[in-house]
């Protein structure tokens, strides 16, 4: 009988270990792709103060852009390019030739509707980042509420936009549509500023009377935006030739709009001079100069468009400029107070607690 062959330990191979759930999940995905996806998701799922501020800024830009494109729809007489909602028309979901509308008007209106999809994505990203933002190890509820206002505002705007279309561009609905958009921009601006601040009680860094003057400027700017919607809803650029208008004299509402503008200018000049002469912090003075420069350009454009009989392109620039002024006024008001520094964990790796050694068993 032949002896059994001895098995050498050098040639012995252990049986293969079946892959675990994680290995099965990532099977076929290259490690480089996984690391790239992790890097892309990290600013949203684990935001740092810098990435949170950048995401909040993206929200401000996205909200402003959608307002600007909405104004382009109205000023190009494309307000009824898609005469139905949520479909473009009673027979088509997407843009198509509609009675009484050019294909250009239809695509301008439908294109603005399509822009709501990337806007929704951006606002959801802003909310997720704010939810995960824990600079001091705890969630900031103030930031979560400000971020939640953005996707909620987009949903509300979709409903209001449908009302605008179904009422054939009723000027009241259009005005509400614009002012709600301005409110969403305001929430985005406050989020942008607050995510770089602490949670202390606000402390005014300028004289109290100047702070009150800045608050008055915010209120007057709101009145200015509202008056602008009335002017547009009264004039020839209301979105469509058959759209209803405010039954008001165009010269009268235009004069009111200009008067509110001059009130804004007076408050802005007084505020800039007061900040300059009172020794306000440099960042506040700088914000005031940016604000008054934006307001000066906006006022100049307003008079040029009036005396050139309201060319649509110039009116569009003027409407977009109103959002720039709104943002500048809000930023000036917000930098006039201090909420303390943003609390963040100390840099460097955190040392883990020493591992407890198991006690020896009694023999």
C-alpha cells in the first residue's frame, strides 16, 4: 500500500473567503470612481464652514437667475407661450406651436419652466447641506429653517405660477409671484450670512440710529419692488398683448415709482455719510458703498428706459438690477450686527480614548 502524499504547508492555499456585502455592493465600481463620488458628496453630506457658505451662495445665485429669466419671459411677450399648466397646452406636455403664439414665445416660456428642475436640485442640496452642517457638533436650527424656505418657496412659486398662467397673467398674481421670489432671495441671503456667524445674541456694531436707518432702507426697498411690479403691470410689457392690466394711469404709477426711488436715494446717501463719519467698521462702510453704487446704476437705468420708451432689453436689465440692489441692501443691514465667531472644532486629529484592556480571567 502506497503511503499518502504529505501536504506541504508552503503549497497549501486556504479556501476562498466569500465577499462581504460591501464588496458585492461596490463590485464593478473602480476605486477611483468611488473616491470621486465621495469627494463630490462630501461638501453636502459633511459640509465645512467654507463649503456651506459656497452652497448657500449657489442658492442666492440660482434664485436670482430664475427671477431674471422669469422677467425675460414677461418682457418678451411670452407670458402665455404655454397657455396651460402644468402642461404646456391642453394637448402637449412640452413646447409646441400654440394658437396665437409664436414658437419662440412658446420655447421661452417652456424653457423657463424647465429651469425650475435645476433650481429644485440646488435648493434641495442647500437644505441637505444645512441639515448636515454641524460646526460645533450640533445642528443649527436657524440655518435649517432658512434653507427649508428655499425648496418650499420653489413649490409655492410653482403653484403661484400656475395661477398666473390660468388667470391669463392677472397683474395681481404676477406681482405676488415676483414679490414671493424676492422673499426667497432674502432668505437665501440671510442663510449665506448666518452660516458664517456664531449663535450669540446680535450685537450692533454701528450707532443705533444708523441701524434704524438701514432698517428703514430695507422697508423702502420692499416698497420700491412692489411699485415696480405695478408699473410693469400697468404698462405695455405685461407679458402678452391680451393680458389684463392694472387700471391705473401709467404716468402716475411711474411717478410714484420714481418718488420711492428718490426716497431710497436720500436714505442711502444719509446712511453712507453717517457710517463714514461715525467710524463704522471697514466692512460695513464697504458694503454701504457697494449698495449706493448699485442703487445709482439702477436709478440711471430707470430714467434711461423711461425716456427711450421702455425698450424690452433695457427693462430686463433694470428688473435684474432691482434684485442686485435688494441683495446689496440686505447685506448692508446684516453686516451691521455681530453674532460672534462661528464655533468650530479645534484643528488636527482628535485623539481617541485609550482602549481598555480586558481583565485576566481567574484561573
